């Protein structure tokens, strides 16, 4: 059993649709604990730094526009195999390919506005959690 942490972002278009609770409920059902949480409107500088791995991609400008368009709900999740387990709950990046019952299948509006972000590896999770949270803002069980 590996207890991991992962970073979750409910993207601005999903926050605007008032579905934070619906998404959090799915996390709770999957035994992912929310051990830290904050609502932030990312600045363009923050969004570009967060998604730096994608800076050369054609969708980068759209992605930054989407991520800075309003407040995001950013949280740290903890649980057994949290990184993989949350990616499974999220569904594929492109909602057209997301399995039915996943968060993206149900709540994405487009490929860019695909409702949520989740870390894709333990290295990314560590970087992304440190990007938004300090140790005093996380409340492990
Ligand atoms: O979010 P995820 O890890 O599933 O996908 P990614 O490949 O790391 O891409 C980051 C984000 O860029 C996605 O969640 C989409 O919002 C956006 N994206 C896009 O707009 N168009 C693409 N062809 C690929 C990704
Ligand atoms: Mg990714």
C-alpha cells in the first residue's frame, strides 16, 4: 500500500459552473482525502510557469487563457495510489476519449476546458504541490 499525494485543480470554467461540490464528492467516494485547499485566480505568469512543460505546444496560449479566466479551486489529495487513482477518476485529457462516468466525460466543455487537472507522476506531484502550498497549509491524517 503506497500512500501518495497529488495536486488537483478544478479549472475556472468548472468553478464557474458551480460544480466544486460534485467533484469533491467523487474524490470523497474514492477515498481521496482533501488535505489542503485554496481558491486562487492564477496570474498569467503563474499559469505559464505551472504549465512550462507545454510552452512550445500550439494549445499553450489557449490553455493559459482558460487557466487565468477566473478562480480555480486547488487542492492536495492524499490516499492509496492517489496519483494513479485520481487520473483514473479524471478520465482522458480529451473528453471525447474519456470513459463514461469519469469527471472529464461528465463535466468537460472542450479539450482545453476539461474541468480538472491532476498530477501525472510522483515527480510532477511534488513539484506541483510545492508550487501552491507550504508545509503549514497541509493537514495529513
Ligand atoms: O491535463 P492532462 O495531464 O490530462 O493533459 P496534458 O497533456 O498535460 O495537457 C495539459 C492541459 O492542456 C490539458 O488538460 C488541456 O487543458 C490542455 N490541452 C489542450 O488544450 N489541447 C491539447 N491537445 C492537449 C492538452
Ligand atoms: Mg498533464
